[in-house]
């Protein structure tokens, strides 16, 4: 019984091998006819050769780029590991100030609206910033190596004179509407009295 199953599997296998061989032979024949065509064969061969050369050049550049990227990532991970074992690095206030200003440029749209001072690793921020910017600024500055503490003395950038700008403008618009309504009523009542 098992012999019959084996013989069927061998026959089935031979059938697939024969079919695969025939398909590969037909494909190879069509490829030869395509590239050896007397009219367009030379142009097709040239195009395939150019494409292969281009892919090889791109592959070399890609491998070089990925290698540099991998090397830079490894150096960064090594530096992070070193900082974990050695703790906070000693940084002068001037260097720390420059690092903080550099990070501010990435976190805030108007970097000059925030003044920064550094004293013994403590960063003091003064100026104006929106709520969203304040969150981003604090997150960025706390991540700067060498920062011990952040004193945030920022004023909300949406406020002017203690009042929110949209609320202030809404108050002006409301006052204008009330004046217009009141002046319209006084004219209409004065017209009725005269009549």
C-alpha cells in the first residue's frame, strides 16, 4: 500500500519537474528571441545593460549610506550608555546656555521671545510663549545634558495686559454692537417723539 503512494508521488513529482522544465525552456527561448531580434535587439540589450549599471551604482551608494547611519547610531548608543554610568557631565554655564538656545530654536516659532539665563546648571526662562510652546520648551530643555533644574517664568503669549486677546477682541466687538443698538434705539425713539 505504501509503495503505491510513493509511486504516485514520484509520478506527480516528475510531472511537475517536466512542466517546470518546459516552462523555463519556453521563457528562455522567448528571452533569446526578444534580445536577439535584428530590429530592436541591440537597443533592448543596451537598455538592460544601462539599467544594471545604474542599479549596481545605486546599490553601492545605498550600502555606504546605511553603513554610515548604522555607525552613527552605534556611536550615539555608546555615548548614552557612557552618560548613564558617569552621571551628569560637568558643563560650563556658557556651553549650557548655547545648548539650551539651540534646542529653543527647534521648540518655539519665535526663539527671541524667550530670554534664557544659566547659573550653575539652573536654566531660567523668561518671556512669552503659548501653552503648547511652553510644554515643548520644557520637554526639550529638560533633555539637554547638563541641565540640573529649569525655572520657567514664561507669560502666556495669548494674553495682553492680563486679558486673553480673543476675549479682549470679543469684548470690543460686544461693546461696538451695544453702542450700535443703543444709538439705533435713541434715533428710533427720537423719531417717535417728534411725530
